[in-house]
C-alpha cells in the first residue's frame, strides 16, 4: 500500500487541506492524482493555483479515489459523510479525518460503508513541513493503513501513533500549541523593541531562540527542566526573570489554559 499508488481526494481545501496538499506535492507526489473540494471562490481558486483538480462537487471522482482526507470543521463532518454515503465510494477507500474532537466511532457510525478510518491531529506548522501529527486507527483499518497515514503525514513533519483516548490532550498540546508559543514570542518581541531593538532584529532573535530551544530538547535527550537550570545561573539575569514568572504563577496559569483547551476539544465533535 504505497503512497505513490494512491489517488487522493481532499474534502475541505481550506488552511489545513492546502497545507496537506503542499506537503504531498513537495514530496514529489503527482499533482494528477490529487483533487480537492471547497465551496468559496477564494478557496477554490487557491486550490486551482496549486495545479490540482478542484471542485465544489466531487461526485464524479470519488469512485476513482483510494484515500479521502476529511478536512472540514467538526460541525460539517456529519453533512459531508451523509453526502459521501450517496456517492459511489468504495469500501476500500481509506478515510482520514483531521477534525478536532470527532471520534472514529462517530465517523464509522455515520458511514454506511465499512471503509477503513484513521483519525489524525496535525498542527499548523505542517504548512512549513515542521508540523507534528498524532494518528490512530479505527476498527476496519489495518496496520498497513496506519503505515500509509504515517508516511503521508511524515511529508508534513513528524508523525506519532497515539491512542485515541489521548486525542483531546494532543489537540490541546500540539494542535493549539503553536498559538501558545506565538503569544510568548509576541510578548518577547515587543519587550525587545521597547528596549531599543528593531522589530526585525527582535523577530530574528526570538524566532531563532524558539527553534534553538526546541532543537536542544529534541536532540540532546535532556528535559526542559534540566536545560533551564543550565541557563539560569543563580543570581543571574535568567534566574531573576524565571523567579518573577514563577512567583506570579505563570506555570500554573499555562497548565490551567491547557486543561481548559483539553476540555473544549472533548466537546468539539459532540453535535
Ligand atoms: N488549521 C490547522 O492547523 C488544523 C490543525 C489541526 C486540525 N485541523 C482540523 O482541520 C479541519 C479544517 O480546519 P481548517 O483550519 O483548514 O479550516 P478552514 O480553513 O475553514 O477549511 C475548511 C474547509 O472546508 C470546506 N468545506 C466546508 N464545508 C464543505 C462542504 N460541505 N463541501 C466541501 N468543502 C467544505 C471549506 O470551504 P469554504 O471555506 O470554501 O466554504 C474550507 O475550505 C478542522 O476540522 C480542524 O479541526 C486544522
């Protein structure tokens, strides 16, 4: 079940749908074997610019599609699957859903055919092939389907197999996670500008620092707690900055925010 043999349809050529397609195209997947659908003129024209087939209605192509990515908002999943049920969808077609909060069992129940289903939770850095995606498989999907999904999402960054029971936490950590870092970067950039740096200098310093810190955690096999100690010489400027953040409860505020995001993720697909 190799990636190059697939004929891929993307239902929902919005922000994530297009990030997914650009990852595929960058990995030399043939543009002839991808189609994508959207409704608005803006999204349809953005899809056309990628050199793939685009349509509002994809009924003509579905019978010749081996893998369908569902990349619509959770509230639209039910309507889309009801539409798919009316189409000549093969039972062999692999359905991959990236809809937050939408369980595999919900998708399997909505589908009138016993198609294999994979659930995935990617994040926005997939747009620059630096994303991370969690995947898990449904009752009709095999190890081979899971492996195909792993290969597919690896074109967009890292891909990890994680039990579905943890998907709301994954959504809160890595799905929403880029926004937490953007918030921190926003604050650091503005602080740098206030101290006299140009915006360009501050953005470069902050963005490269975020990348460097992430690479240290990934490549050195040391915990952030340990690495933080290395930077924070007692009495030095880093230690004083961390003292203020800890005294004002910034770590527990972050933990509370992540716990709230997990609870919201759990409710997203319950409609
Ligand atoms: N963006 C991310 O980084 C990210 C990360 C993790 C998971 N996700 C998941 O990915 C999914 C899509 O998110 P997004 O950010 O890409 O949203 P988005 O930009 O709003 O894209 C949704 C797309 O679905 C299309 N659509 C909606 N109803 C449709 C229908 N009936 N037929 C055909 N197309 C239809 C929309 O078309 P029009 O707008 O043209 O009407 C739009 O192109 C969500 O379930 C989200 O939870 C996204």
